[in-house]
C-alpha cells in the first residue's frame, strides 16, 4: 500500500480549495462553471467500489455538502455529479453547478474545452468556497 | 407529499431490470454500452442532497452493487457514474460500463445519439443483470 498522491493532471487542471475528512476539494480551472472536484485521499482507488463502505458513506456526504454549498453560493439551475475517470483514472467526483444559460447546457461539461479563470477572478471564486466548506468540515 | 412515479421519459428510454431497497433499476435502451440507471423511488427528489442521510447511504451502496455487477458481467475498461438531470429532473444515477474501444471513448456517453437494442438482444442483456442483482438484493 502506497501513500495517496494527487494525480499530476488533476493537480494541473484544478486549484486547491480545502480538505474534508475523506476528500481533497479542488476547483476546476474553468470559469464557465462553478465546478468542484472531490478526490478521496486514498491510494490506489479508481472506482467508487474500490472504497470501503465507511469511505463510501463519507464520500456521499461530502458530495452532498459540496452540492449544498455550490447551490447556496451560485444558485445553479441544476447540479451535475459525475465520476468518469476515462482520462485520469484516480477516483475523482465532479460537482458542477449548471445553468440553463451555460455554454454546454443541456449537454455534459466533460469533453468540452475549458476556459481558465483570469488571475483576478481566482480568489473571488475560491474564498467563499473555502469559507463555507471550512465552516462545515 | 405525493407518491413516487417514474418520470415518463425515463420510463420510455429504459427497460425494467429489478428493484433494490431504494432504487428502481433500469437498463438504458442503448446497445452501445452496458448502461444501468438507478432511480431512487422517492417522490419530489431531483438532487442527491434532497435525499435523507439514510437514503444517501443506500444510494451509494446500490451504486457500488450495480458497479460490481456491471464490471463482473461485462469487464469494462472503466465505470462512469453520473447524476446529471439537465433534461429529466427526477433524480437518476447512471452507471455505465465504458470500453477504450467504444463509440464515445474517452468522452461522456451523455448527449450522444442512442442506438436501441434489437429485439432479440434485450432478454440476453436483461437476464444476467436481473439474476445477479436479485441474488444480491
């Protein structure tokens, strides 16, 4: 058993938000959507079924917590939750606030071209997420 | 509080497999992928966060169970799990077996054009799913 190390592509594509009991919480560097990525800090896990029952219970509650925070901060039309991993196999769960007016609606966000945050936007997006998730953790 | 009624579009797009303690289990009528849809049999639920904590615990375990069965029956390269709901708001969770050789790889299956099963294929796909999920329930 090796230690958990965040996948290098996940690290490059996202910004650190905070850590919850199970997951590292990251923000996808895509200004089109409020798009959070939860990465269970467990080594050698690529599918939900690779987690223990206890960790699966933590995961679904951390998905719910992040969903509530994204909904309260950004008021999306709908939340999209997904664990795909066709490109990066390390288990990671997307929680994306979707809007009927957004670029990809009603299709999925995955497989579309991302649009990075501008430098001055990053902290404005990260700060409320950090504040709300740290208060809840 | 109204009774649970399966969304008419979900009903039309899928075939009945079985019922688990929380979810109705349906097969997406798309022969390109082994594609199971879990629909929590609870009224007025469109997001994971609308479920109770107990039901969320059931949901993640039913996702894991269906994932194990799809993996054992079809040996996919990767499982894709998603709850989107941009078109059908009633909460439903997709568990899709993906192959590096499939039509949509490495993109998502959602938003692509489905290819219905031929009549003679349907029971061959449904029977082993029903057998394995009924034995596990």
